[in-house]
C-alpha cells in the first residue's frame, strides 16, 4: 500500500495542527486569566466591605458549628440545630445529625 501526499495535504495537516495547538494554548492561558480576574474581584469586594465598614468574615474550621447552632444546642433544641446546620452548610441529614451529635458529645465531656 503506497500512499503519497501532495503539498495541499501537508498544508492541510499543518493547518489542523496549528489550529489545535492554538486552541489548547488559549485554554491553558485562559485559566490564568480567570485567576487574575478572581483576584481582582476579591480586591474590589474587600474595598467595598472596608468602605461600608463591614467586618471581614471569620473563616472557621471545616465542620465547625456557627454561634447560632451552638445557641440552639445550648437551649436544648437539637432538631432546630440540625436544621440550621443543614441550611448553613448544605449538608445532608445524616451528616448534619452526626456533626450535632459530635458537638453534643464533646460539650458533655468538657463539663
């Protein structure tokens, strides 16, 4: 089987190669542009929050309970605490129940 390619075939292969190499470069370069855009948006948001006098949000550890959830637990409202935890975190019922139970167990062992 003898296949011969003409000059037009080589040019077509080269064009396809260039097209794919440019699109892949644009894809990877786009991710750095997105990072820069996100950083710029974060700086703008920080400036707006500072201008309005809003405190910077406190980043808590993953799985940490908010003060509102802890207040419900202290009041003995376990179901309300589970519901609020689910609203705040988007966790499922099983995961929220486990987190509340762990917090309840930890608070009883500290006392």
